[in-house]
């Protein structure tokens, strides 16, 4: 398998699942090393979710903290996942330690790019819903641009914007195909049972544990899917540029 080649949406999703399954233990281990301690410290102890009584709705303040924390942990899990993925595509050996090092090396750059993306999305959503959704699609491959190509800050955002130009609906369809089915599956298998157990035990901490399981299992898969989408868009863009120059 190679990263830079055109893929149909169905092929992209199928390949992401295959690649995830091949190294799932490594991906889950890396994600757990970052997400579990961060969530327990910030949400469990800091916000107090481990000791709180059951509440079907998360308070708005807690929601903002959870979102901000997911951005920070994702900025580390995504590049670590991409490091393992690229090693797999190149048939090169890699270790959890090497992936951790690779993630830490670009963590600041990925976090900076993620903050810029989130800022743009928030401004777009506050202005109108549609601009926010457009930005979400056009900036979807910003993180791979940082990790794979070494771009930084606004340059990474511009790279994503250029790669998705003329491919908005196809990119949106790919993103929905990557995110929605797995989110629905995890909600049914983990989210709903965790909510029922939390209500029965009157303990919000059960919901926190359920959300951690979902985040640990899904974040690497999303990173793989978005990176394959990046490779698809890059291959298609290069083909179009070559055709235009001929």
C-alpha cells in the first residue's frame, strides 16, 4: 500500500479499517497512554466527574473543557498514529516508543495548527452554520499536512484549503463515511450501556469511563482515515496539476 494514490470513498474506508486492524493494539496503546491519564486528571479529578452524581446532560462548562482537552490530546495521538501508519505503508518496523517520540517532536506544530482550525470553525459557526461546515471540510487535512509534509501554521491550513479545492463534496462524503458509522456503532455498543450503568449507579464517572473507551478506540481510526484522505487528495491534485501543465 502507498499513501499517495486516488481512492474511492468505499475503498478509503475499507483500507482504513484494514490498516487499523493490523496494528490496532499499538494504536490503542498509544491513544490510551495519552487520553486516559489526561481525562482522569482534568475531567475526573479537576472537573470532578469521577465523584459527581449521574446527570444525563453534561454542564456547558464541562463540555467546553472536554472539547479543549480532546483538541490537545488529539494533537498528540494523531501524529503518533500517523507515524505508525507511515511505517506500516513503508513496510518499516516501528515501536510504541518511536511513535511517542515522533508525536512529541511535532506536538507543538500540530497543536498550533489545530487551534487555528478550531478558531476558524468557531468563527464560522458563530457567524452562520454553513460557513463553519465549509471550513470543517476545507481544513480537514491540515494535520497530515503538518506531519507528512512538515508544513506549519497558516501554511498547513493553506495546503489543506488548496488540496480540497474543487473536491468539496467528495471530501465531505469521505469525512462522513469515516466518522459517522463508527460514532454510531460506538454509541450503541459503549455509549448507551455506559449511560444506563451510570444512571443505575448514580455515578457520572461511569459515563467518563465510557467516553474514554470511545475516544481511545476511535481517535486512531479517524487519524488513519484522514491521512489516507490526504494521500488521495494529494495524488489527485498532482495529477490535475500535471495535466494542466502538459
